[in-house]
C-alpha cells in the first residue's frame, strides 16, 4: 500500500451506523468517497472550538475583554481596532 504524504496515523474507530453513513455520504458528495478527509475536516473544526474555548477561558469568565485586552488581541492577530463612530451632530476637529 502506498504511504500518504505528511505523516499520517492509522486509527480504528467504532461509530453508530447512522454516523458512519453520514460520514460516507459526505465523503462521497464532497471528497470523491474519501472518509479520511471528512474526519480531517471534523478535527479541524474541533481544533477551532478548542482554541475558541481557551480564548474565552483566558478572559477569566468575564466573557468580554477589557479595552486593553482587546487591543492586545488586535495586535497579536494583526487587526487594527476601529475608532468609535462619531455621533451625529458632532463637530469634527480640523487639523
């Protein structure tokens, strides 16, 4: 059997019949029958959820970052924080 590139690991899992059918149906529809690619997609989604949960936990249960924490995240992720929208009727300062 030809080895796959990228260092793979073989797993043997047991699933309820309905879930196995769901994997096969999606594999057939999206990846030309390759169930491993469907499982790989699911693992990437789980990794995303784990990262999201870790991020939320890093806020210490507050659920919303402080302005300093938001700025730190923006900087770390390469985003630029948007300035608050100007209210109607406000006078713009000229330079």
